[in-house]
C-alpha cells in the first residue's frame, strides 16, 4: 500500500489494489464510474467485479472512502488504461497523477501506459501534464463523429532502434525554437545559426534528437495554425525517437525546480512556459543526452551559472544557439 499527500494543502490519501473481497469499496468505485459515464461510457457492474477479481483496479482512499480509481488491463507488453476517474470533490489535488504514477511504478517492466481519449473531452488537456505523449489520432466509433487521440506514457525501456550504436561524438536535444528554425515555414535571419547544426561537416559528430516535450509543445503552440503544426509534426517524425522514462523525468524535473528555487531564488514552477522548459531539460537528461540547444536566453540565465549536475545525477550542458557569435554553456543535469 502506498501513502501519499493529496496535493497542495490536501490531506493524505492511500493508493492500493482493490481486492474483490472489499465489496463496500467496490460499490463506491462502481458509483464513481457510473457518475462519470458521460465521459467514461457505461460499464456493467460485472465488469468492475471481474476487474477487482483480476487485480486490475487501483483505488485512492481517504478515510476508507474511494476518492478515485483506475481500471486497467495488461495486454501484450503494455499497460492499457481503460478508466481514470476522481470524485469531483477531490479533483485538482493530484489524485489522478498519483494513480498514474502508481501504475507506472507497479508495472515498470512493461513498455508504458497506453490509452485512448476523445479530443473534445476536458481530460484531453490533462494527458500531456501526466507525462503522456500523443501517438496518433483515430476515428471514434460514436454516432456523432469524434476523434480519439492515442496517448502513451513511456517507461523508457531500450528498443531495437535505440540500442543501435551511435558513432556521434555529441548527442544533442533541440529546443522548440531551434527546431522551428530548422523546420518551420518562416525563415528568420537568425535561423542561420541554428541551421549550422545540420552542416555536412558535423554529420557523424553531432546527433540531433527531439524529446517528447517538444512534441507536446508543437501540439499546443501550433493548434491555431494546423498547416504549420502538420508540417512540424511531419518533420519531427524524421527524428529517431529515444525512450524516455516518464517517471524518472518527472523526478528530475522536480529536483531541478527545487534546486533552482533553493540556490537562485527563482520559481520555475510558476508559469507553464517555465514548467515546460524544465520538463524538456529533465527529459533530455533522462535520455542520457548531454547537451540541450536553445535560443532561450531566459532559460540559460536561470540555469547556466549554477552547476546542477550533481543534483540531477548526470553531467550535461545547456548550450545556446545565439544570434551573436560563441555559444554559451553551463551544467544542467
Ligand atoms: C480527468 C480527471 C481524472 C482528473 O483528475 P484529477 O485528480 O483532478 O487530476 P490531477 O489533480 O491529478 O491533475 C493532474 C494534472 O492534469 C491537469 N488537469 C486535470 N484535469 C484537467 C482538466 N480537466 N483540464 C486540463 N488539465 C487538467 C492538472 O492541472 C494537473 O496538471 P499540473 O500538475 O501540471 O497542474 C477527473 O477530472 C475526472 O475523473 N474526470 C471524469 C472522468 C474522465 O474524464 N476521465 C478521463 C477519461 S478516461
């Protein structure tokens, strides 16, 4: 049984597998699921009972009351998330986050957690916040036309492609601003400096990589411009994906945030843009990349004067593709 804090100012709650003998708690799960059937769809009580029997229900409990649950399956090599549901009175307190983390911890030997969610549901915006990457879109089977997005939370296991030897001297993660310089429709004069990264003489020495956070950013930023979004996603598809363990990246992001707050007095958790930058760096460090190339001067000034290597457990650098000559670098972890 795992005990966690329920979020900002929240009270403690526990996360555990629901045993089929706990009929009273199972009834509460069924009631929660039925109340949310507008988004979750209706499932007969017998399906919940079978899930409890198969140990496929995780519940969050506070004072012996079910405040959230997840119903999942274990087909093939993955965890398939069928339901994630939190009592409306306990939402936005980190209950869903904790349930997903628990799934990742319990079944970390599997490749990751996969799910489908309608794009027009409120929860659509939550999945990237929980470390999921958008994999693809499929058509829903509902009478009214709908788009289902397939989401994946990576457990970071090596794949056949990722274990292939690299001869490059440096493996580098690209920030969105550099990626857009390389692949965006608009060509800014400053983009020349970013484009130098793709010079022929560097191939073999430099391996350019993109992280899941970059895909999330493309997804969000370009929504107002679907053509550009499509173009950038297509370009992103030409990069070899690297496995990034979402749980480790989350921990590193928290460590970085704490470290910068403590040593520089800067709160990098207060804006979505800063949180995204930290997530991006944490993913690069988790994937074992030692350089993060960005044009973001603010990010560099927050991090470059501070050695964070020990804090994040790996030595890495933040490098800047600047409009003025020499790149600047500093340790980030
Ligand atoms: C979706 C649901 C499970 C979220 O549960 P929750 O406990 O409130 O979520 P958390 O507090 O753990 O939030 C996790 C993250 O997602 C974000 N988030 C949660 N709900 C969100 C929403 N509706 N829209 C946008 N972001 C959301 C939170 O802000 C948080 O991000 P942050 O830590 O970066 O701030 C809950 O609203 C619910 O049960 N809805 C009905 C059932 C449903 O739609 N389930 C999903 C389909 S399977």
